[in-house]
C-alpha cells in the first residue's frame, strides 16, 4: 500500500474551483478507495512565513493536506494523471501497511 499526501493552501484554485475540492472529485472519479482533507492550524511553506489562520484578524491561507491510500500502482497512476492537470501543491508518498 502507498499513502500520498498533497500539501496545499485552502485558497489554491484550479480554474474557479478550490483545489482541495477538485482533487477530491478527481480521486473519486479515478477510483481511489477513500481520501481525507485536513485543515491545518498553522504551518509555513518555502517562503518560511508562518501562517496561523485562526489568529485574530489573520488573512493567511489555511494550510491543508489531502491524504489517500491505495495499492502502489494505482496511487502512482492517479498521481501521474493529477500532475497532468495541475502542478500546484507538494506531493509526498510513503509505504504503509494496512492492519
């Protein structure tokens, strides 16, 4: 089994649609068994600017992670297809075991 995690900001778009919504629909359309979107309470990216979206008067992008697990070959195929659609976000993968 292979787990993929896609790190994005809540306000990232693909066309007029939020990237997290587009990605979930994409994963479902491509037969991934399940996926979850997590909203972060803080984080930073390559620019090393801290983001705390829950701070009073904060207008920072909310960090988000979309995670899904499936058979290795299926995850790789779907990620290749997703990258053909968008280059947004940082994607990492790791081997996992299902208990």
